[in-house]
C-alpha cells in the first residue's frame, strides 16, 4: 500500500472533492427502496432529492438506466459537513462542494468522506439484501479552480515538468491539457482546462484542475475499503508531485510524513 503524505494547504483553491464506488451489477431504484435507504441515512443525510446531473460510474459503460417505475438516481443531502450522497443504478458518490458564502464549510477531509460512502453502501446492502454489495471500481477526484490570467504560462508556472507537454511550450494560449495513464495498477488522470467561473452574478476567468485516481477491485476477495485508501494515498502523492514549487508556496503547503 502507498503511504499517503498528510497534505495541509492554507490557501488551496479546492472547489470539489468526491469519492465513488461502482457496483459490479445494477440495482433498480424504486421509490419505496429509495425511501427505505433514506430511513437508514436520515440521521446524517436529512434531505432527499433528485440529482441535477447523472454521475459517470468509473470503469463501467452504460451506467444510467431509464425504465418505467424506476428512478435514474437519488441525492441524500443536508449532512453537517456539507456532503451530498448520490446513488444511481451503478454508482454511489459522496461529494463535497465549496459554497461561496460568508462562512463556507471547510473540506472535511478524506476520512469523513470515506466513512460517509461506506455508510451509504451499508444502507444499500441492507435494503437490497446484498451483503456484501459487489463493488467493481473505486475512485477519488479533486477539482481546483485557479483564478489565473496568463493562460500561456499556467502549465509552467503551477505544474512540475512531469505534466508539461512539449507542444505547448510556445503556446499563446493553453485551452486544455488532459493526460490519463495507469501506474502500478492505479489509473490516474490530470486535466487542466480554461473556463469562466460564474459565482452569483460575478464571473472570473481561470483554469479548472481535475486530478483523479481509481482502481479496479479484484474479484472475488478484493476489499474496496482497502482499495479506496490506496487510491487516496496515490492521489495525494500524485497531486504533490504534479504541482510546482510556486504552487506549493502560493497554496501554502505544509506536509507531514504520514496521514
């Protein structure tokens, strides 16, 4: 298992973090079953609503099912740490998103998100009488928004040579750089994309940085909890290694040996 560094940032532009578990087989989301799941979760997730977007289940094609009498997904919200749980036919997701309010909730860290994901998985297992619920893939993602104005040098200013692309060295404008590969069995993704963020009535130009790590859970005896911890550890190392010294200083990185 990869040892995760404890990365503490004083000024990280993090806007979203998510952990996901992809089911090996589809579950059918009937209204009664969705409510039964909520009965088990409402001590932590007090709200129940329909999703605003469909989640992509990593590693599995055809993840959204449309059929009469079945929901395409459900969202459980109202968590004290600002988490939202999405359940669809092939995936469960725990997501934290930054709220641009006067006193926004801080990112609650991986341990809180991991515990919430397994709480949801256990509720699904109970309602569907599937113990354990077979899980095929687990992954984790971070999304940061960099409010930069120099879109020609953002790659060299904020990121190490490990993700530099030679073809962009003399670029006047970098619109999008996306890299995806597998290392030691873990899939990694780096995506830097120019966009405009709209917050209330204000807009801000910048770049969205998405970093993702995910892994297939071995059959039949793979432990998805252990695999998600490995994914988190690898994602921490990955993020630390791809950002530049300038980014580490600007985002006020303090690193402990373990975490």
